[in-house]
C-alpha cells in the first residue's frame, strides 16, 4: 500500500557491445547477489563511485 510497483525496464534501449564503455564499472558482491553499484574508471587502478555504495 502506498508504494508504486518497481519497473526497472529500459524502454527502447539497446544492448551495449563489450568494450563500448571502457570506463564504466559494475561493482559486484556475493553478499548482494550480483551488481549493486556502478563507478567510473579514473586510472588503471582507481574507480570513482558514490559514497552510499559502501556505507
């Protein structure tokens, strides 16, 4: 009651080919079952992500 149904579909989207967004990172964890946050590769060793991903 009082909550809209979750709809996580992208309308009219297309699958990206592997390597087309090389700076985009999927942060994944066994604890969460898979992807739980995103980030951007800012050097070969550093990923920039949002603070709420790790709080």
